[in-house]
C-alpha cells in the first residue's frame, strides 16, 4: 500500500465519521427509530463502498468496473438515503 492509498483511506474514514456525526445531529432534532438508523447506516456504507471501489478500479485501469461499481453501490446508497429521509419524516 502506497502513501497515497493510505491518505485516501484515512480521508474516506474521516468522511464516514463526519457523515455519522451529521446524522446524529439530525437524530437530536427528529428522534430516529431503529429503521431510520439502519437505512442511514446502510446508505453511508454503500456510498463509501462505491467510492472505494471506484478508486481501486481506477488504479487498476479498470474504468468500466470503476464506473459500474460507483453507479451500483453509490446509487443504492442514494436510494437508502431517500428511504431514511422518508422514514424520518414519516413520524
């Protein structure tokens, strides 16, 4: 693992941490239930997986795999984010 890879994964971990802290700030106001938290967690992890997948695939010069992974995992993450938003506002 090179230095740039380490910096990328450290930055991705920090972004995941910030996303969960942002969700906790909304939780104080809206009082999420377990279904909303599950959708938020899956959403954050899927978007992070899509970004990591794309990064690794671009490094290996697999452009089609990179875009496909980003669209599939990132798209599913966005779908779960909208689901979490709907569940949070359903109360």
